[in-house]
C-alpha cells in the first residue's frame, strides 16, 4: 500500500512540474511578444530571409551611388566636402576650391573629405522609409565611414545599422569605385607645392607681357628705352593697362599645356610643362582662366602711362650746347595684380575632371608678394585726378590756321585728360591748382604751358606743324678782303661772284671746304624740352664733303644761325655766318650763304691766315649789300652761278694753268666725278660714273600693286640705257591670322583631272601605310597635297612678317581634323606628317568638313583674342555625297557656308575639276561677292592647285608673289619676286636733256602687301 501511494505521489509531482513548465513557457513567450527589441535571430524567421536580401541589395546599390556621387562632388569642389570651409572662386556658376594663395597652401585631407561627403550624401538622401512594403529604420547616429585611396580605386567602408520590421539587416557596406584619384592627388599636391615655390603662373604672365607686340592695342609697357626723334607719343589709360594685363593673363593660361610623354602635340604650346618635381604623369591636364574681376586686384604705377621721346638735354650751366639730335625716352611701369588659374585633371576611369584653383599674384613686376588689396595704392592718383578734380576745363586744340585737330592727347600735370574729338575738344575735370598743361599730336610741335586754374577754364591751344627732316644747302659766296688792319682783320669785304654750291670750291692741293652751322632757339619752350640748339655741317656719314645735309628736330620757331667755313688742308678760317631766321611750318629746305674769302688785295692768289670771328658783322653786311640774305627759306637753287669763279679755284673740277696766251685746262683728280663738263675729252663712251636716282618724293618708294610714282631723271649729257636697275624689297602687311585648309580626300581624288585612273595613286590607296605625295603621280590628290605642303612651307618661311595659326581638315566619307596651332617648326612638321598620311574613302561629306573647320576657327578665336583674321581654304573635286549634306546648286544657297561667312570667316574655294557646274557651285560657297569671281579674289577653279594655293596664300598673308612688272616711261620689265633681288629698268625711250625730266613708273604684282623699290641707279655723265 505504501509503495502504491508513493508511486501515485510521484506521478502527481510530475504532472505539477509539467504544468509549471508550460506556464513558464507561456510567460516567457508573452515576455518576448511584449518586448520592444526582439532578440530572436533573423534566420529563425522563415519569411524574412528573402525580403532582407532584397532590401539589403537596394541599400547596397544606394551606397554605391552615394560613394560615386560623393566623389564626383569632391572632384567638382576641389577636394572639399563642405565649401564653407574652403577659400573659393566662382567659375561658370560653380565654386572652385583654392589650394594656394599668398604663400599659404590649403590642400585638403582627401580621404576625410570624401568620407564626410559620403556621410552627408547618405544622411541627406537616405531616410527611414518603406522598402517593398516594409518599414526600414536607419540608425544615422551610428553612421561611420572609412575611405582608402588605392592605386586604381577608392574604397569606402560604411557602417550604418538598420532594421526592417524590427529585425536587423546588414550593418556594413564595402564599396569600391574604380578611380585614378591616387595619381591625381599626388600630381595635384606636387604641382601646387612647386607652383607655390616657383610662382610659375605669375612669371609666365610677365614673360607674355614682355613678348607682346609693341605696336598692338593690347601692348603693356613695362621697361624700355625708345630711341629716335619724332616718334609719336604713347598714352595708355589705367583701363587700357588693365585690359592689356587681362589679355596677357588669358593668353598665358591658354598657352600652358601639360605635355604627355612621347606624344607629338598638334598645337604649339607657349609654355609646355613636361614634369613636376622630376616626375612625369600620364594624365590629361587642362589649365583655364575663368571670368575674373581683375579691376579689384590690379594697380599700376604710374596709374596712366605716357612716353614722349625727347632730345638729350643740352643745357649745361645755363648754356645750350648744339648737338646732332639724339632723342630717347626711358620708362618703367610697375604692375601689381592677382588672378586665379583653374587646374583640371581628368580621371579616365571615372570619366570625371578633378578641379582646383591656384591664385597667382605679381607685386611690382615680381611674381609673388600677395597682392591682396590695391585700394591704398590707387588712392594717390584717385585723390589728385578724380576726387580733388574740382575745376572744369574746356580745351580747344587747333592748328595755326584755326583748323581743329582730332586725336591730340592732353595732360594736366600727371592727370590724363584724354584725346580731342572730331571738333578738337576735350572736356575734363582737373585739380584746382597751378599746373602744366601738355598737349601732344603726331606731326606737330608739343605744347606746354603753365595754367592757373579757376572753377571753370577754357584754353585754346594752337599747335605748329613741323617737318621731321629739313634739307640744308651750303652755299659759298666768293669774296675779296681789302685793307688789312691786323693779321686776321680787314677794312672791308666785297662779293666777287654769284654764290655756288660750296663743294665746288676746289683746289688740286686741297679740294675741301668744311662748313658748319649752329642753330640756337631764341626763346625755347623749357616745358616741352624739344627746342634745342642744333648743329649742321657739310660732311656726310662717310666723312665726305657735300653741299647739303639733312637736319632733324628743326622746329617752326625763331633761331640764331652762327657758323664758319674753313679750309680742310690747313684749318684756316676763311668765312663766318651770323644771322637769325623764323622757321615757317611749310619749310622745304634752308639755304646758308657763307662768305668764302679766297683773295686778298696784298696777295691776289689766296688768304694766308685765319680771319677773326669778329669780322662776321662786316661779312654779313657785304652779303646783304650784294642782295644776298645769309639765311634763306626755300631758296631758288636755279639762281646759283652756272659756273664757279675763274682763277685758281675752278669749281667745275678743272685746274686752270696760265700759259701766256690764256690757260690750259686739265681734270682735277680730286673731283668726285670723272665727268668734267668743260673738258672736251670728258664723257667719252664708257667713261661714266654710277649715280643714284630718286623719286620726286624721296630716294625710295613703296608700292601697292597698281601704284604709280614719278622718277626724277637727271640732266645729263649721255647715259648707259642698259645700266638702270632698282632693288626689290618685299614689304608684307603683318596681322595675326588663323587659317584652316580643308582638303577633299574622297576616292575620286585618286583620278586625274579628266577622270582617268592613275595606277600609282590607286595602288598606294591599297597599302597599309599611306605616305604622300608619291613621286611623279598625276592624280588630283597627289598634286593637291604637293601644293598644300608647299604652301604651308611658304607661310612658315615668312613667319618673320606674319603671326600664323594653322589647322587642317580632310574629308571623304568621314571628317578628320588636326587642331589649330601657332606657327612653329614643330607644328609645321606635325601638319606635313598628317597630310602625308592622308588616305581616301568613299563619300564627300563637304558640309561636315566646313562645319568642323568653322567650329575650330571660332573656338580658337575665343581663346586667342589677338587674332584679327579668320580664313578657311576649301579644295574639292566634286559634288557632295550623300547629296543632302551640301547642296551643290548655287541657286538654292547653302546654310553652312552662309553661317560661316556671317561669323566673320573668309572662305577661299578651289573647284579642282573641269566641270562648269561644279565651278559655279563651289564659287557660291566662297566669299566672292558674285560668281563667277571675275577678280579672282576668293574663288579659283581648274587643274592647277599649286597656282590657286599660291594666289590664296599671297592674298591671306598680304605678301607679294608671282611676277613683278615695272613699267618706266611706257617700257615694261619683269622679274620674279621670289628669286630676284633687283629688276632692270627699261629707259630706252628716254633721251638726255640739259634739264631734269620726270619719268612715270607703275608697279604690278600678285598677292598683297607692298613692294619697295630702293637703290635705283644708273651710269650717266651729268651736267655739273
């Protein structure tokens, strides 16, 4: 019994334990069901696995997008995630981070910045949201990103806990984006550091400024010395200086090129960069100058520029010393400015550009120094010439006849007032003070006066016109001295004969008389510094005695004229001149009449000692008593004695010796010419001297084609009509031109002009390597390429006259373009190399080729503002194919060529075929005003490509080409401009005369530019 009871009790205990366990399970289950954060493992929920994978994949894709977009933002923002923390500049509406400014580097920690950019992107774009019907919650407070930049990728490890329907999903994402960022950052840091050390951008801009054409509008003066009298003044306002600096900066940055190793560049970089700190990077790097308000970061000292060439001062201890004028102006301008350069480096793997900027600066013409604020430097000029300019000035500039003068420049002290308008007026505000008013006009005497300003001022300025050079003739007036008082003093002087040119006073033992004159201003204007004492003498550059010389700096004012004449062989003074003269504006030449004492009463042969200068008054009185003014303006040279005085001083080159019955004559060996006109035996056949001939307006003349001039043919006894010759000088017209040659390379170009197959050309078309031109091949392509290469060589050989930018385009079934580059030997070789590898293809896509050339020219012009002329040269042998690419019917017009011409591009065309319809159509595409182009200016046709290219090159470059035709007195002679340096003149229709004759000459040639005829000479025997 007890055993049973015990067993039953044990059973009851088990049943209670089971119930208690079940209750516990229920309680635990309820606890978990009511718990806010279940701890059940996800893989225990069968429905969650697939959904979790779908959501995780979506989030993972988002993370990939986040990483790539974050990197792109970093690239665009120069390595910064938050632009608020970076120094920036604006470029085309975007902000670019500045890495270097004022010797301070701000290179970002790129890995940290990318991580920050990724986090910002995730927080800004990934919110807790429903994914596929399930609510996903992201715990951004635990977001963490680590970025590693590897050799060929950017790796981001992102931690971001999240749960879906309160169940955890993936917490970490490992994203890798292919990228060249490691190499780009290495380059960018090294480049920034090296630029900060070398100040490369600032230095390059200064080099550009120093290399600018001094005759261009954009020229920026720095330091120079201008030498030569009567050069026109140069004035530049502060705005013009600022614009010139801006042009120099833009030119500099557009000509900085990162040159890849081993790559032959098609363009000619002005400043090529190969390596950085000894390293070469295989990267595509571009430099850009954004729109920039240079005015806020620019100052020049002086604020306005003035260069006026003046003669060397001759005022020593209050005395003016005479000089042969030497004029110069030494100037220096100091510039301070700052400008940004954007550096863009391409990530080929991401197809994105990494961009950052460097601020370059120049202070006082020295790279660096940090030009941050220029307002204080502007204050002085601003205060004097603008802020304190409380008085007004009405300036009226006229010539002495009362005609208004336009484009005269005026200053009041250092304040530039501007240029006179068409009425000769300037209205300006000036400081209220006493100051110098200066007015300058090319071809006129400078004006300077002190003006005491009132509140309102009107000043009339009358400017005198001056002649740059005046010819002075030296005359000798034979005199006899009577009544010797002392060794060098006489009672009186008398004129013996009429005046003669002074070099005709000859003597076999001493054929030279040296005359000198000093012209001293009586009341010089000390403000302008131009009116100086001048010296003239009858000795030419070779030391030879002459009867005339040219003097410069002779102004239309009053001068004292003093001088002497002496015998060269013994230095004895035998005459003086002392007078005054008012020089007029219209002076042609000046004549000085020197008393030349050759005989004294006590010795009928010659003066044996020097004469005192104190005798000059008596000599001047003797001249005036004989009706001779010692100094004359525009004197009548025909009034001179036809022959010199007789006796021992025979002025015609003849020595006379008494023989009892009369005199014997013989030619003086010291005479310049072997043609002694009074000797019967003179001027026998072949006994000529060579003489220079002159035009009526100078010793040389410059001709455009078709111009005429008049040659002075001298009085003569006889001349060698076959000896007349003139030297040729080509004078091109210089300008900056961009030109693109567009060449048809369709299959039809492999045939000759009549459509016959040329085996050499067609065989060559099948070769893998095309090397044109082929020797002696007569197909159109070969002849055209020969002509094109020759034209390019001609243009490059003329680069001393012309600044060229050349590009090429060829077209058949497709279009290939070689970019425009500056003229250089390297660029020429590149162009010819490309042309030599032209190959043909089926089709004639003319429109596409013209479009490509048009875009190339316009794009290039945008980055090269100095270019003044755009040219396209199109050669084609047939109608376009497909036909709709360009309508060859001239009646319908062609939109692409019209657009090209409307954009300011001159189109020259060559219809390379014997087809009248094609000639008419291609002419319509050109810039010719009508077709046919009767003047042959823009449209060429036929089978001679070389002649067409040659004519076009001559017109574009304004260089004389072809055959030169010179017609003198109705007789024409010809010469090749290319091969000849001189041309004979046919003067067979001219006969000698006892007076000077005037021979008409015309000059004709192809191309453009001008021809100078210089050193014109012939052999003749003159009438002395």
